[in-house]
C-alpha cells in the first residue's frame, strides 16, 4: 500500500539491541507513524513501514486497534511472523476475519475506517497524491496507479502518507491527481462530495508535516539532526512553519524493542 521510503536509511546503522541512541531512519519513521494510531481505531494497515507501525502501536499505546488489509484480512493482532505481502499465510492464519476486497472497502464507504496509511510518488501542499505518472528525464514514466489508495484517501476519516523528502516528490501541485487530499484548499472536499476525511500528516525522511484547517501542509517537526532550512529547501513550495517547530521524538526503548522483535532481520527497517 505504501511507497518505498527506504532510500537513505543506511546512513544510520542499526545496533543489535535497543537502549542506545542509534536507530535507523526507517525505525524513526515507523515510530512516527505508529503514534498516529489511536487505541481502538480501525486502521487500513498496508505494507512496508506502516505494517511495522501497526505492530508498534499494538504493543505500546494502542492495544485495541484493529488492522485491515486490502485483500480482505482483518486482524486484532499482528501476524505472528513477519509478512512480505498481505496474502502471506501468517497474515491469514488466526486472522479475525478473512473476507474479500469488496467487504473491507465497504467498511470505508460506511465510514468505519478511522485511519489509512498511503504512499505516493508525489504529495503536494494540499495533501493530494500522485501514484499514476511522473515526468522523467526521457518522458512520462507510468507508475502502478491507485490500487485502493483513492478509496482510502476519499473515505477514511483521515490518512497519513509516507515518502522520501525531495523537492521533486513534494511539488506545489501534483502532476496527476490519483488520490484526493484537500484539492485546492479549504472546503474543496465538501464541494466535490467527499463527506469526511483528508490528509492528517505526511511523514517524510526529513520531517513530519501536518495539515490544518486551511488544508495546507505545515512543518510540525524536523527529524533529529535535520535542519529546518534543509526541510524548506527540499520542499517544492513555500512551506508553512508551526509556531514552534519541534524535533521529531526519537524511538523509545519499548518502540525499538517492538520493531526489532518483529522485523528481526530489518527487512523493512534497515
């Protein structure tokens, strides 16, 4: 469900055990994503980093969160083993329910999904997502497209996107609107008939951006070691700043333990 945000993470080596200040960039992003999950929420989990974020949330602050997957799997607890696709046998075994895609998408339509995690090639200032096509050095590059992302962005109560922080990945306007955020600003979703939802946060390899009542992204926190000017310089529009830009809270020992007990070989979080 989410895009690949691993590039650049190898700059931070992963220690054998939690308890030190060392953690990978992916682990930091996982923890930031996990903190977006509230206890008792129904969450469209997806794969890659959000998958591990669900594990962390369940083992720390949100034991009653429920994870749903696009292929119809619903789980009250994470799979007992690391999964690489949502159809892997450990994700089916002891699932709360194994339905079909239509059934879990119906939960979105009914307004029962609180949060969805997404990825994209581009995210713009109003949280619109492009995963369809981008302009490359030799012309248009076709991408996989929406999958279930448009449904999640349209119908969940909120969504969070994870991506690499580069100017070309964060343009002022997406070059193709695959999944809607806040359109052209406040009131757009209501005007086009979307009854709820919209972007809550963008967790990037440099920062956490949040979306306010004006529908526009605002720099909430920069990751440890990342300068605010660096975030601004790598954003494709004049990024708004919070009244007090924070430093993203590093992973706690309990969060790191949850990550490393589950993703033992750092397949997703290297």
